[in-house]
């Protein structure tokens, strides 16, 4: 057995802690607890000794793993109040319930790999049959990869790990659709207010924006970064409203677009007469703000539904490797965009 330091005594030991102390993968811990005969006796002894040393609460997890029928799936999401999170959750919970599964949800306060690992370990310890990883990971870790090998995992929001299937909206296509719409209205170029760079959604939308401008032979203006909030959109708008050449803006979320629109109004620039704006998501308020927001709709409920359908298939057929599934976004044209006034 390795001499790895035990986990923080202030928290309950997790499967990943057992794996580290025993010097094996999380998948091996899972197989050991389920009584899998393929585990070598020496390895089994190391795992069980680690379980004993850490005081790992293995009984409930072991029973679920040995039967394979906890009828529970886990969901990991970022701890935010964004509409998209709740809309995806509804699709997940509805589809799971229809299939006779309950959903155990864990939120993480950040995109830090250690936080994601802790959340996955917590769900694995609860004996879930599979996990929907609904966080926009750009970087992962060895421990996360091991956990996705031990527990069937579907990722959404473009997350990538070594052993997961992916269900996602094509975020590059989101950027292409929004930018092409504004160019087709006669605008010379399109400015962009992006989301946080550590989010795959944000970087992929920005790539679509750049590609659409390049396809049209236009040079991309400087990119402005927000944090998804209306406040950050308002800050970006305060800057852009002072640039007379700005006539079209693609904003990476509806919430930021609301803040941007207010800033332009405060500077006496009318929408869409002076500036056209396109958002992303099609949250309920987008249709009822003034002017109503043109936006690229994301079918959040469908994302949740398809993720669970893929996860249940992975649980039932662990050796099958279906392809990633991309769900198409859709442009909804409302009153915030118009042809460029010459």
C-alpha cells in the first residue's frame, strides 16, 4: 500500500481517497466493492485495507454496486442561478423519472478539477448507476478520468474526459448563426461580448464569430469579455456605446445582452435603429423585453433529455461506444436586429 496522506479528517472519505491510498484506480475500487472476481487477491486486500483505514462508508455503495440497480443517476452542475441550468435539470429529471430513476444532484462552486472530482466521488459513494456531468470543463484530471471509467458518464456543455460520451449544442454554430444574421443585414462588421474564457461554451461561440467574419472577409474587432451577468453586459455596453462605428453586437448570453441594451439606451443609441443586438439562449424574458431580443435558442430541455437517454443506454450496454450527439441551435429573429441604416 502507498504512503499517501489520508484525506482531510473534517470530511467524509470518498472512493477517490480509497483509490489514492491503495494505489489503484477508482474503477478497481468499484470492482473490489462489487465483488468482481477479476480483481487480484493482493489488490483486493490493499483496497479493503484502505477502506478500513479511512473508515470509508462502503456498505450502501457496495450494495448498490453489487446489484447494479440503485435506480439512481447523479448530476453535477455549476452552482449558479442561470436559467440554462434549471432548464437542463428539468429535462434530466423528467426523462429519468419516466424511466423509473431518481436523480441525485450535486453542485460545485467552481470549475476547479478538484471540486469536480469531489462531486463525482460523492455521487459514486452514493451508488449512482451513472453520472451526467453538466459543467463546462476545459481541463480535467487523472482522478476524474478514472472516475468516469468506474461510473458511466455523459457530459454536456462540451465537457471532455477520456471515457465519456458527449451530448451538446454546437456552440460554434451558435456563433456562426448569430454573426451571419447580422452581416446579412448589411452591417460592416460584428462586435462580440464573450463569456468567461474558461467556459467551453464561450470559447466555442467566439470561434464561430471569428470564423463567420473570416468567411465574409472581415477582420474581427477586439473581443470584450463578460461573466454572463447583466452587469458585465452593461459594462461592455458602456464601452461599445462610445464607439460610433459599432452598429452590430453578438452577445454570448441573453442576460448580458439585456445589460448591453440598457447601456446603449443610456448613451442615446436606439436599438435596432442605431445598433442591432443578438443574444444567446432564448430565456423567457427575451421575448418580452423592449425591444424583443433576437437570439439563438438552445433547446435546453432536449439536451437534458438526450443526455439521460444516452446515459441509460451506456448503463445497459457498458461496452457500446455510441458517437457524440450534437443538438442544433436555432435563430429566433425579433425586434432587436434590423438592416443597417445608411
